[in-house]
């Protein structure tokens, strides 16, 4: 039976019995699925010569904010997924803090309707937990394409803010899948906000939102997770104290680190970028970053996700702390992390763990994140030796900027393949609207 698509001569990142290895082998695709491997040249209707390139499972960014509905002057599902495709990302999980927030089945279904026929890459959406939607939690969680229930313990607005343990316990009790957590302690943030209201200095951002703010929230979540026997996933971990705590609770907790926290460093980033470096939780000092890297190298960290959260330059130029927190990141995930690979901070195999294999396992998207027979034919093809400067002009996000503007990258995505179709080739977007809803077990 003839193949639809074949990738020949590439170096393929395989998972063999839990160990990722690299082999030069040819990959055949039929009906959007991986259909064959061969040491011999494969014939197909469409062929790609991947000589000197590495073929990764399609990269998954499990934390993005694509702003639709309600905030589409910053981003929408079409521009956000185009940015993902340009950067070599084949699947995204979008967060619920749009306007209105995604807090019931109808709004969650509306997001799927908005994405259908517009998304460049595959997509899933989180449902948002709120103080007043307990009866919606189970229904949202079981809707096909829902990547889980997200709880904001701090730094959100309206009903999405869950800032007391009674409400948190009730919500977690309703969840049957791993619960997704933004862990900052809202009470401590309120207590300490006078620090920045007085200074109006973004260099105080990580002082206001100090390590204790995150540690308290993460500790509260872990206490309840233990009591309720629930699994949790802590997003954008930024402190050495949290890493130590989470490392003792791996039976219940997985956690994410962002490229931003691994790459940018306080106070230098605030001096150089100003409010463009402002995000929640904040970029911290090298002592924290060193421990984050240890968690990456030692296998403690589970996932790298970007927390892609775009704002316009006009919004970011407001006086701090009126300036909004968040920065784009989905398009720069692959080149930034490949640069760290080139610097020997982690291996290519470990990167595949963090952005492919582990998201597949943590979230249960079982047809993604691995190159094997029967899996979805999503691939991120990279040139490990290609050197480029990341520039704002390359960014497809509607916001039009990146905190990594001017960074010299070693390693670059050359092809983004979704369902066996090439959607990006050598910095050119080719076939739109191929993205499909991601299903979870």
C-alpha cells in the first residue's frame, strides 16, 4: 500500500523501552499516521530529504495564552498557531483566561468552534476553575479536546481567582484528571504590593513576588493533593525552594519550567528589557536559575512550556506596575532550547523528554509526542548546526516582539509537519488550517 509521505535520510529521535535514542532511518506516513520505518529509501507521493537534519516528535507547548475570544488585538487562534508552526511547535494547549473566561462547557465548545478550520497546528483547551462553577468542572474535563482544569491561586481576575483553601479543596475534589495550577499566594501578593506601588520600578517585580509567594501556594496545593489523593501539575516553577519541595512529592506532582526562567536572569533582564521582562511568576536571580537547570538535568522537571502570553508593545510600555505581565514564547521555544543543547546544558534526548514524551504522559495525549508506528505523524525537524539571530521581524505573533530579540541561536526548526503535511518549511508557512483537536485518554 503506497505511502502518502516519506522522510528519508534523517536522524530520528526514537523512544525505545523508555530510552530516547537517535538512529538514521527513513519514516513513512499513511493517512496522517506513522506507518513504517526502513533503512532503505522510501517511495511516496510526497518525499522530504532530511539529510543532516534531526527528526523530533512534534513539539508540544502545553501552556499558551492565545487570547481568543475577547483580547484578539494581542493574539488570536490563527496568529498564535501560525507563530507556533513557524517555531516548529505542532501542538498547543491554550489557557482559559480569555474574555469571557472559559468556565463552562458552552464557552469551552466555543473555543473549539473558533479553532476549527483556522489553526495551523493541533490544539487543546483548558477549562478554568472558578469560585462559582463547581457543577461545570466534571463536564468540562470530560469534553473531548479538554487538556485539563486550570486553577489560578494568584494573578488572575474575576471568578478565575481561587484564593482560599476551602474553594480550592472543593474544586480539586471535582477533578478526575491531573489538576493544573498557577501557584502564587494571592494574600501575600496583596500584602506586599505597596513595595511596587511606591517605587514604580520593574526591577522590584521579583522582590514583590518573592520566592515565599510561590512556595506558600505550592505547599498548600501539595497538602490538599495529598489529602485528596489527587495528581497536580505546577506551572512555571521559578524558585529553588519549590524545586526542593516538589522533588519530595513526585508521586503526586509534576512540574513545568519555562525557557524564560532558564534563559533570562534578574536583575540584568529588567535593566536591559524593562517591562518586556515582566511575567508572573517573575524572572529571578541566578541562584534560582541554577537549581532550575539542575532539575532539568537530573530529570526532576517534567515539562518545558512557554507560558506564551503576548501583549502589545503599547501595553507593555505603560508605567510599572500598570504594565501587564507576560511575554510571547511559543515561536522561540525550539531555537532557544536548541541553543541550550548546543551549549551542553542538556542533551537533545532530554529536550525531547521535556517537550514531547513527558507532555504526552503527564496530560494523556497518547497519540502525540513519540515517533512510533501508529502515532500521529507530527514532526519537528531541526538543523542543530544552523545559526541565526532571533529577531522581532521573524515573529508571527500579533504582538510582533520577543524578549529574545538579538539572541544568537544555534539550532533552528527547518520543518513543522502536522498529520504528515508540511505546514512550515525553511521559514515559510505553507498549508494553513491543518490543525486538529487533540484527544486525551
